């Protein structure tokens, strides 16, 4: 069984992770406006960036830390909160080192500016924390992003904006079909639709259910409601 767990991730944070945030003055301005409009996010950022500006001046925090610096600290704080039930006074960045490593390994396969590979790793870590606390934990499968999963991307012929969805698809195919068969199929240029057809009816239903669980966790319904096949 490959049954992912629903996790209620912070919506104001996941909205940023699925957005295209380039390293520019305009992006910083838009990001500052977004943070100011979300009072909880604003308060949390000012708290964990006191070392940069005790007064919580967002312009200065953004200028010095940049989007990635803010993103990494926020993720670390949310992870620690999920582990302990308390927001820490400072971010423990060692909690996101593995997530950044995954993002770096997938960097060449997705356009710059997006944090969707980081988002998938964030979901994976948060779901693992939640599953360990569940009484029925045996009914759920932790999402583990292994190196052999990342290696599947070497057969990719184009960059994917929604690399989190692509990786989630490949990981499930690997579970159902096996790594050796997957590499054979991908090397030969097999389309994902043909791989889906190889699954049993129960496996197909489980795969769709997992997609819906992930989409609900990150509050992303576009892939179900709109045609994203022509988007970068």
C-alpha cells in the first residue's frame, strides 16, 4: 500500500512556495506587501529575524536575507512547531538542510524562481512527523525522496514548473512498477499515460487518491481544475 497522509500545511506559506519569486526589487516589493497583508506571517517573520533587525523592518530583512533566506527560516520554524507544539525563538536551519539538498539536485530540471521541489520535501518531512503521531500510522506511507527517485529526472527532456507533481508521480510509479523497470521505461521514452495503464485498477485509484491528498495538503487545485499541460 502507498497511502499518503493529509497534512494541514500553512496556506500563506505554501502559496509563496508555488509562486514564481525572482531575485529582484519588484519581487521584494510584492513579497513585502504579501507579508504585510498576512498578520500571522508578518509577526512570525519579525520574531525569527530579530537578529537582522530588532524592530522588524521588512525591507531590511528582505534586502539582507532574500526570499530563500526567509523561506528556509520559516520552513524550519514550522517543522519545529510540528515536532514540539511550540514556535521557537530562532530557526534551526539544520532542519531544512536535507530539503535544500533535494532542491539543489532538482534545480536543473525546473525553472528558476519556483520552490516546488522544496515544497515537496517540506510536505514529506511534515507528513512523516504527523504519521509518527497517528494511532493508525500503519495505514499511511511516509513520502521518502530517495536518490534513485531524483535520478529518474535524467531522462527528462524539458524543465517542469510543477516538478513536485512530476516527482510524486514518478515515486509512485517506482513503488508500483519497481526501479529497474522504471529506468527501462523512461530510457525508452515511454509516456506516463502508458505507465499508468500498467497499474491495476486498485493501484490507479490509490495513485489518484494520493494526488488529491497532496493537492489538499498544499492547497493546490489547479492541476485538477485547469489545463496545465501547455504551461512551462
